[in-house]
C-alpha cells in the first residue's frame, strides 16, 4: 500500500515533469540542444507615393499569420500619417491616413518571421461555396470543355485534377485548345485568374494568393501570384507557372484573394518594394516570443523572464539537485563514505570556478595545510568552537597566501581559490582531523578521497553543458529528479561496496 | 555484477539500505531514539527496571563544572568518561589508575587533570555527539572485565553485542579490542568480532577488518570455543532491554564484570551489519524467522529460550580449555 502510494507519486511526478518538457519542446519549440539557433527573417515593405493636396489614404495588405512562419513582431514607420489596422478575418490591412500631406512620401512596414516547424493545413477563411459554372464564350467554351474532360479522365481528386490541369496548361507543346485559352493572359495575375476561371468550369473553388518569396539580402522584390484550391477540408496551394503543389520553403503568404495589395486615395505614383534578410537568433528567445504570440502562460512564468543576474544564480542553483542525485547514488547505491552529507556538492560547485585540475590541487593543498595547523592547535587544548574559528582564520589566510603566491608566479588560476566555500573547508579539516584521531589516518584519508571522488563525479555530471542547459530551460525536469530520489529512498538493495565488504559470505555460503 | 548481487541476496546478507528501510524505520519509532541515544536516560531507565549498568559517578553538563572535576572525582582513580550522546565508541576515555599525580589511560598513556578537563570540554561542545549538538559528559564506573577474554583482547573492554529483534535475540558476537582499534570494541575501527553460537554461548568464527581469522591478531591466541559464563542469563538480559526502549530492532552491548557479572553498557538503535561477518551467517534469514512467528512470548526468559532454540548452531563448537596462568 505504502509502496504503491510512493510509486504512484513518483509516476505522477515523472509524467508531470516529462510531459511539461515535451510540451515545451514540441509546441513552444524550446531547443533540447544548447546554443540552438533559429533562422529569423526580417522583411521590409517600402511604399513610396506622391500625395495630392488634401486628405490621403493608403491601404496596404499585411500578412496574417502566414503558414509556415511565426510572427515575432512587426513595426510601422508612418511619418506624418496616422495608422490603423483592420482585419476582415482573412487578411489584415494597414490603413495610413493623413488629412494634409503632399509630395513624395515613404511608408515602411517591417515584420520579423521565424520558421515554424508545424506543418498545419491552411484553413484561413470560411469554407467557400462551389462557384457557378461560368458562361464561357465560343470558341473558349469548347476549349475549356475539352481540356476539363481530358484532365478529369487523368485525375483522382481535386488536388490531382488541379495539378494535371496546370501541367497541360503550362506545357511547352500546348494543344490547340490550350493555345486558345492562354491567349491574352500573359502576366502572372492574368495567368492565375485565367486558371481559376477554367477551374470554375469544374466547379472547383479557388483563390489567388500574393506571396513573397524570401531570400537573403533581397531588395526591390515584388509579390508573386500563387493560387489555392479548396478540396473540401483545406486550401491546397499551387504555383501557377511551375505547376508545383505547395509553397516553397521561404515563401510568405502576403494576401489571400483578388484584392490589390495597395489601395490609394488622394495619391498617385505609388509603388511597393520588398526587401528581406535572414539572421540567426537563439532558439530560446524565438520560443519565448512564439509562446507570447500563442498566449501561452508557460513562458511568462519561465526563468528566462528573471533579471540576468538572478538567471545566472539559478543556472547554478538548479544544478544542485542534480548534484544531490549524484550524491544519493554515490552514497546509497555505490556506498562511498564522505565527510558531511552534501559537502562534496559544494566542493563541486567550487570546482566550477577553478576548473577541475586546479580545483583538486587547491582543495588538497588547503586541506593538507589546514590539517597540519589543526594538529598543532590540538596541543593548545582549545574549546571546539574557538578552535573551529581558528581553523577558519587559518584557512582564509592560506587561501590569501596562495593567491598572492601564484599571482606573483604569473599563474592566474590561483586567484580562483577564493571561490571555495571556506567554512566548508574549515569543517572538512575539523572533521577529517577528528576521524584521523578517532579512526586512524587510513579512515580519514579514505573518507577524504571519497569526498573528493564524489565531488569530481558531481562536477563532471553537473557541469555538462547539456545538463546545465536542460535544467535551466526545463526546470520541471527537477520533478523527474525528485521522483528518482523518492524511488531511491525505498531502495533496499545492496550497495556496491557491500559486495566487497561481505565478499567472504558469498565465497563460502556458510549461511545456516 | 548482477550475479554478485544475486549471490549476496541468496546468502541472505542484510545490506545497509535494506536494514534502514525495512527494519530500522518501521520497527524503531524515532521518538524512542533519545531513550537509547542519551546514555543518562537509558541508564536511569535500566536502573529502574533492575537491569545492572555501570554505576554513575557524575554528570558534567556545563563548562563551569569542569573546575569541580577534581572534587567530583575525589580519590577515584578508576573510571570512564564518555559523552552522553556518543556514537561508535567515540570520545570514551578509560582511566585505569593514577601515577605521579596523573591519570593512566587504558592504553597506557598518562594524562593530566587539565587534559581530562579538555576532553570533557570537547564532549560538552558536541565534538563526539551525533550532529555536533552540545552534549553532557558522563563519569561512570569502569567495568573490570572478566579475565575470560584476556588471551584474546588487547587492552580495552571486550563486550558482547546482541541484536534483539522484536524482543528476541537473533544474533550475537563478542567484540574484542585489538591494538589497531586502540582499545575500542568497534569492528570498523579494527576490533575483532567473534561470532557466538546462540545455543551454547561459545565463540565460533571470527573476523578482523573484514577478514576471516582464527587467531587474535595481537595475542595470537585461538578465538573459537570460548564459553560465555551464564549464557542463558545474558541472553535474557539482552531480551529484557527490548522493554527498556521499545525499539523493535535493537543492539544491546553487554560487558562481563569480574565481580558483578553481566552489565548493560549501552543500547544502540542502529546496530551495524558486521555481526554477519563475525558469525558468517545471514541476519536476514533470522529476522525473517522471527517475523514469521505467530506470537512472541511476553516473558523475557521465554524469548531468550526461543532464541536458543531457533538459532542454535546444528553443530555446537568444541569448548576451548582456557589455561589460567
């Protein structure tokens, strides 16, 4: 019963810890690896226009959650114009208005986009009605009829129908029918409208889409026209020229539908130029912004929101439980005896600043000197607490002397000794000398080496860059550690060192 | 490696984790620990129950009382100073006599009164107590141990450790100090542990520093076959200690005084596991047999008898003829 309770509790903690981690990785996109980078696109649209005297209004379509991207932020440079943003559920529009402006004006719109791994179907806008079959004029009508019949015979569903149609329509050796259909529709938009018009003959709903194909250091770019057909559940995009299905990797949907991107009143000579650039940014930051966009509270309560100084403290603090786990394993499963329960972890923390080899050297030197002093103090018959204080003073002096000496020799590593927790060192010296007297030097050295060994293992585990990153980014992993500790708390098996201790009992099974 | 773990389990060896989780935690309520950890309390309770313990000469609770040490000692030259909350035999100073105004310790060293005071002050400041809390020092009668073990011990006080489970003694050993242990009867400090046959009270096998031995490492005398006098009474005494502290898993340390017979030296709520090595026997098997008992007799004599019946060796060891010089 008791055991079941414990197991359920541990299981609950495991599920909670791992579940939250999974959510943060797969939905918010926090990276499992350290220093993971995400590509960030900065896209800028520059609108130039020549305003007439009197009021001017500029409507400019701006992206609305483009598929395949996360919007990290957007900015407007409006000059003397007032800015309003409108949305009709499918598209968003930036509406610049000015009561009185004249001459050349420039307006800017900037958006930052991050790649989104999620490959969600496009369902923007209400499901469309089937279009009425248009009243085609001859000879157009019979050409459409013939083409649609051919395509219908070759296809299985709306997507493949559209693809077959595009292949025939864009073919290098078009038949007579297609020649008739193609005539008079040369530019992209006309081309696309024509295709949509033909698709309407098969009662397939379709809409043109204005797309910006991003590339690094793009300048003076312009929008390309794609189109989407609705297959009953989602919109399927196609490239009307290459007949390819789907948007290319770096294409941003700027506007759905047939409307103009730029609508003007009270101005003329307007043009839009697009530019884009790519940069890399820490995946963690991107995930934060992404979570904010999604309105997820999880990142609001994350450690990343703390001031940097507090963050740095927690980077170390959160490693202590990992060290504690190492400690539990070393003591209860391996069976190494150490001075004090968690002293080796504190030593390991100090190793972080001094680096391992120097840390070991400094630690052993100070403890050795300290022990010598402690044995000398023994002769003076001091009371315990004043004696501990005296050892502490000596330890601090030793550390200072060591730093000065190594600095004179030109070794800067000696300076890092100051980060050793000196009270811990003094306690270590005191306990070691006690064990020395009570149990002999053998025991004292064994326990001293045990502490050092556990500290080294603790250091190696705790300060793996991977471990450091994981516990800080996913503090809920500490729940997993908690669960492991609870389970280890009921570990009744043998310790590794007991194999050695009771080896004779195994050799000759003389158990009655 | 796994195979080795399995072998240990098959041999029924009780491991540290297993002991803590399955025996100490469920059977020893934490609130009863002070009864055994504080030697002043356990001494009082033992005396009230009529169990013989070394006589208390005095207690020093505060630093100031150390000044009155000489007065307190009077002309006693034969006493033991120990911490009330000591563990593992630490901080015990045994004085066997006086010479030229100094006291002679059991290891032969001479100490001044001032050094005794310093030792007591260390005890008071918690140097030897669990967790370093301030402590009291006890000055008590030194047990003049029975010459029985003279041949197989090197100074110090040999004692008999019995593990009593739910009031039934399950395993016992004699702990013989060696030169290595500096007169202490602690196995991990280098004392020799000699297993005892529960049926007869004779020593069987022995262990020293986790190694099996037949002869005492310092004196060279054979260890097996020594007969503990009045074994039945001793077992009963151990069984009675169960009622003193109401601890289900208890270690009882008994010394044999030359004049006054068995005395309870101290009780231990976390008795060690080396007793298995000394006896070359599994503690776990025996504990399980006690757990399987339907009922445990109320009287301590019956419980001692039960222990003799349950755990007697199938072949009792041959008695050793002790030659008195």
